[in-house]
C-alpha cells in the first residue's frame, strides 16, 4: 500500500511542478485523496479533495468524496452542503 501512495505522490508532484493540464492535476489529487481515504487517512484525504476543488470547483466527484469524509467526521451540515454541490455539478445520488 505504501508504494501506491508513493506513486500517487510522485504523480501529484510532477503535476504541481508543471507540465500538466488543470484536468490532469485535478485527477492526480483526486486519486491521491481516494487512496488516502481508503487507507483511513481522512484528514489528508480531505485536504486532497479540497485541492481538487481549488483546481476545478465543478469537479462533482471531489465534492461527493469531501461530503463522505465530512459525514464520517460528524459534520452533517457541511457534508450536506458538499453533497448539494456534487448534485449541482453532476453526481446523481440515489
């Protein structure tokens, strides 16, 4: 698992240093956030999802993942606001 985080970190570092489009940078941060969340590193995952949103505020899946982390931490109002953004920007929730 540690090597996967290292690969994600390298991808993010390469994108931050230049040579990547905004979409590529957002995707790299999204993948890093998803992996961190999966490993239980929720604070770092939230920071990664916030970076995605800073790069692309219309990235619906980032808002959805942010909502999941916020709900997990016990912030239902903030989670609902993030879910509203996710729905607004295209994530269908059932």
